[in-house]
């Protein structure tokens, strides 16, 4: 989809609002999933992934809260926001003085939303539309918010993240109890009750845990 059309669509189906758990950051956020999803499919004239990028999921809200409160986690370090969606965690990493921040997502519309959200907050970071899983990367910190919602994705992503941890990267996973999230080889860093949209989660908040992923599974 042409990026001007994508921007117009984002403006029409979202409104600028503070991330509920991270009021320091403004984002283009949708209040409803279905009308926007239908609009993306109509524009693209075919099936599209759900517009995950139009919501601040508990994962990125927890990561952003943590980085704003503990900026030393990323300060002067190279950071990758993997499965970045709206880019909230990447924005927080820039605010926390990371030396370089890249956001990666497989959805091209996420990249458009991230650019708009970066502009809103007066920050800049790199945007990549690509599936990096399996690649060797040079970032020192990898932020992973709410990507363990599908078995197939999680089974590919988590072993790769452990390889990155083995190579020395600090891998931070924030998860609100999704079915496929890893349960071992984790060090708990923070627990938050993150406000959520009832439209998406059927509840008003989700207990969300932020973990450091170890290089190896516990035995
Ligand atoms: C539930 S959303 C979470 C977005 C964001 N991290 C947050 O917490 O708000 C999951 C995101 O992961 C992205 N994603 C899924 N598989 C991916 C992959 N292999 N590489 C990059 N992004 C991926 C999706 O497109 C989607 O934007």
C-alpha cells in the first residue's frame, strides 16, 4: 500500500492518545480492531494481517515503562525492538538514551505507524520491514513485547533469541501470559498490571511480566 494512503488510513481510524501505562509517549492508537482491519483489507484488495500496530500491547507498554524507569538498561547501547508494532518500546529506548535503535516488524503498515509515532514524540529510529529470525545481529539489547501469541512464531523466535543471548545480547521479553510464552530459562525483572483494551483482551488490565531470557533453558 502506498505510504500516503497508509498514513491517511491510520489518521482516519486512530486518534492520538497517550499510551495508558506510559503517559510520557503519545501514539496513534485505535479504539476498535475490526473497522480498521476491514479498511486495510479493502485498501489492499485482499487479506491482511490484523493491525497489531494500531495498539500498544501489554508487552511494549511494560518494556517502555521499564526503560523509562531504568534507562541504564539501554543507555549508550544498540537496541533492537523485535516485532515492534507501533514502536512504543523503540521510542522509550530512544528516550532512555540508547546509542542506536532499530525497530523491526514483518508488517509494512507497522513501519508507517512507527514513523508517524516517532514524529509525534520528536524521536528518530531505524525502521526495518523484515523477518530477522535466524539472522546474526549486532544489537546489544533486544526488546520483545508480546510476540508469543502463536505457536509457530514462538517456536521459531525463542530459540533464535536464546542464540542471541548466548552471543552476549541482553534479551528482554515482556509477556502478559500468552499461551506459548517460554516458562523456563528466564529471570524475572518486573511485574506490572498494564491497562488493556477490553475490545482486545476482554479484561481492563493484564498482569505482565518482564523477563531477561537466559541463553539456555533451565533443566
Ligand atoms: C501483538 S503485536 C506486539 C507489538 C508490540 N511489540 C507491542 O507489544 O505493542 C506482535 C507483532 O509482532 C510482529 N511479528 C510477528 N512475527 C514477526 C517476525 N517474524 N518478525 C518481525 N515481527 C514479527 C507482528 O507483525 C506484530 O506487529
